[in-house]
C-alpha cells in the first residue's frame, strides 16, 4: 500500500485489513459492537482507534485413537459434532484417522440453546470463543441463520460466572412502549454495522416513559448517545434511552413502569428527534421488538 495512504489511515485511527476497514475502541465502557452513532466516547466525538482481540485458547485433552475408532464414534463419545474434531485437529477427511493417532478434544463442552433474537456474536462473547470456531465446530453454513431453540455446541474457553451460566429469560412481549411514534431504524445491521437498539421517531419534547420499573443507573450526557437514561431492572436486565432533549430523573432514583423519565430530543449524534432504545440482558443487546408489547398503550 502507498505510504501516503498508510499515514493517512493511521491519522484517522482506521485499520485496513484485507480490504476491509475495521473500527474498534480502546476506551473503557465502549462497546466495540456499537454503531458509530451510538458509540460512547467519554464526552467527545471522534473516530475510534483499532484494537485486535486475541482469541483465547480452548482447554483441551488428548485422546489416542483405538482399533475400530472412527471420528464419528469419538465425537459421539464426547458429545461433539464431527466437524468440531476436524476443526481442532486440522483433519480434512473425516474418514481418515489411524490407530495410535493423538487427537485434541475440547475439555469442556456446553450445549447452548439459542434465545430469541440471539446472534452467534453474542454467544461468542458470552463463552469467550471466536465466532470462526463456533462456525467450524457446528458446521454452520450461514452464521446469521440461527433460530430460537437451536442447540449450538460450544467448546468453552473461559472460566468464571459467564461460562455455562444460566441466562435469565428475556421479558418477551412484557415491556411497555416508551414513546408513541414510528420505528425509523430497527435493531440489527445498518449500513454494514450492528445497530444495537431500536430507533423510534417522535416529536421533540414528547415524554419518554420507563418500559418497566427499576432503579436509574445512569442519567446525563453520554457521548454520541447524547442525553441518556439507563435503568437497571434487576436480574441482569437494563434498558437505555438515548438522544433525549432533557433528562428528568437522577441516578439512584426508583422509577415505576410508565413514569416519564425524559423528553424526546436529538442530542448526541442524531439526524432528527427520536428515541434510541436498547434492551440488554447481562450486557448483551437484544432486539427491543421482542420485548415490547404488541399493542402500544
């Protein structure tokens, strides 16, 4: 690459890898999965600097191939798909293993049941396992095509409370609508980047209401989110309300479902009055449409 181009990219804080521009953050509290207009930048706006994450090593044990063994029988013994053993051991032909051959086998395997709206990236973060490994282990042809109830085999790579922990159930269809308006941008991919919330367009000054009772965990300016309220509802559930014209609550305050907490605005990085709503369970963003009631009251 031309040296002038390299210098220019370096000044912009953008990393070019294999023809793809990667943007990430080194700042604490900044989600590397957030869309640029929703990144939290500690009171200032700008381009986030790249950081390359190192994939953690998966705990393994060894197995020596015995007479009559097949890769399928070994995989079945450990509760793994054949593709998992192929990926870890670099075996191209599943029918070709030899007696005495030593295979690497994941020491800990979790069968994870996919929740509504859950993505492979979220499962990857939860268990500290790279997405590429989950794709290979489960023989997935389309990593974006997960469905609720599907079982994903996970070779666990981290210890601690997250690894294999039970995730509390999402409040599917239980949260009230925070504002009257129309959905201007849904949860999911937007302009090639993840959009971790739901944008609801409404007139400036319209009341924003808490979707469920809880305690205010944050209230005030929050980088490109603009004026923001975060409510902790307990059991790992939090909701975030961004771009408000005015915040009407304080940190530590208890609010009831339906209570007015802010007014619709266009603060932060925003192109017009709207509410950016996020629903997070154990720090993982889920589609708010899964959780909001079907009728807007």
